């Protein structure tokens, strides 16, 4: 009995199709398995972006409510109006009002070099090539010490409870994240501010690494306008200091 011609071709094609399907499946699995964390990273970035958006929305609501309370207090007159005038003076000192004037802008940036660059000094580590928390904090502390009337990091005004934190070379400030270059602005006497930067040990160390490994450091004078702090003012963790008991006379 002669087998149908078509049946013979089908028997040949079935293994070929199966093999191709297997190759496609394997390729898809390898492609998806190249970086199993890719999906997780994407989810994390989306989550951070969503949370930052919520922070901005809440900050805008707080600002509107605060402005409404202040306007009503001023309009009320009497003790409430007097208290609001005192609050206005304190707000300017605390960073809750915009401030403008001459000052300095300091920009810190990572080095464009790689740690294995043969032109770098022996023993250079990857950590030596990025801006760290202590570098930004050193600049901020020096500017305050130099008599700054207001300091801002990136687009945010600093107040007494502000905390500059970094994870790697990512800056976290008031619920927002920033990548380098990092810009610090201060309103005050430019000569006094620059002298304070020159005297700050951590700034001198950073400048040394500018020469050694190519970190970025720029200083610019000019007229500045700093925004008012618009974040929440409540303290998340604070307790009154325990007063020392008087020592009885012997």
C-alpha cells in the first residue's frame, strides 16, 4: 500500500515546526531571564515617582491652608493680628518666606572618569568618583557659618529641621530625590560665604579630589531668589529634654 504523499511531508514538517517552536520558547525565556530584576526596577521607579507626586500634592495643600490661616489672622486684628505679625517676622528668619539678594551658587558633580582609568592615582575607588552626603552637608554648613540669610539645595529651601541624605549619589531631601549635579545656593555676603567655604575642612578635601580624580566643583556669584520652604513643619520624632535635677548642697 502506497502512503499518501501529503502524509509523508507532514511527518517531516511536524518535528521541524516543533523544533522551531522550542527554539522560540527558549529564546523568549533567555530574553526574559537576562535581567530578572528589570521588572522589579521598573516597578520601584514607578512607585517612587508616584510617591513623589503625592508629596508635591500634599505640600501644595499645606501651603494653601497655611496661607488661608495667615490671611484670616491678619484680617482679624487684635491679639490674633499682633500674633500673626510676630509670626511673619519669625517666618522670615525660619525660611518660610522667600529671600533674595546677592549670594553664591555652588555646584557639585560626579567625576566623568571610570575607576579603572589608568590616568587616575593608584588606589582610586569608585566611591571616590561620586558626590557624597558629607560633601553636600559640608558646603551647606559652611554657608550657614558664613552668615547666609537663606540656603537652598536644588529647588528646595532648607530650614532648621532639614536633613540632607544620600544613598550612593542619589540625594533625598524633603521626600524628593535628585541626581547630580547638585546645586546649593545661598543668599548673603559673597565674600564672607566664600571665606567660610575656604575654611571648611570637608570642602577643602572635596576640592583636592576635584584635582585628583575630576570631581566637579563650580562657584558662581550673582543675584539670587530663593523660594520659601513649603513642606510640612511637624516633627516626626521629638521629645522634651529632661531637666537636670539640682544637686543638693553637701
